[in-house]
């Protein structure tokens, strides 16, 4: 993780979260080798099959019948991912912040905050006792094993049934 490095550099956790979120999704959406692109190509293929069947078994002019080709040709028109990557570079190079991010960065610089900011404190206090069992709940080993085994069984069952349907 980047937390220790950004803490040393005086970068707020809010900014770190924004940078990670605002760069990971655009990169995943525009880089042709990722699981997200595999999902997108699958959805594009489904729609291409529908278009072909609605058009008498032939593709309309200027439309390819390969989902990956359609995806690749759509990359120049993906404005959000492209602009967001450039926006990140500009924000980092210009060292400018706006709105709530400006407040979070000032708190990180002035107070040396590394606790996740106001939202992090509220969330940590709210979740501190959320996972504790009730006082009257008996502490038995099967209280953990049964849900875990059930989860494993259900995941395998759903995977199997999904594979059977294909």
C-alpha cells in the first residue's frame, strides 16, 4: 500500500483514495488486457448478435461483428477515462486542490493528519463495536465454522450451476 509513503509526504488519505479511484477505473477501461475489458467485450458481443439477428443475419455496413474490434475502435471516444487521467496529472503537477479536497489537504499539512480525515474518524468510531457478539451470545466454535462452510458450499454450488447453464 501507499499509505506509509503518502503519510511521509503529507498527502491526505482522501487524496490518496481519490488518486487510486480516479486512475484505476480509467486505466482498466482503456487498457485492452484486463478482466473489465473482457466483461465489456462479452456485453458488446451480446448486442452485436442481437443486431445481426434483427438485420436478417447480416451486420450493417461499417459495423464489425467482433466485440473486441468494436471495443478497440471505441477507445478514442472514451472521454471520461482519458480526461480523468490527464486531470490527475494536471492536479498533481499543479499542486492545486479544490473544495473538500483542499480542506483535507490543509488538515494533513497543518495537523499532520494520517487518520483518514473526518470521515475516517466517524467511520472508525461507528464500526469499532459493530462486529462484537452480543453479551448473551454463547462463544462456540460452530458459530464461525458453519457460516464459513455454508459460504464455501454456496459459492461452489453457484459456480457449478452457472457452468451447467452454459
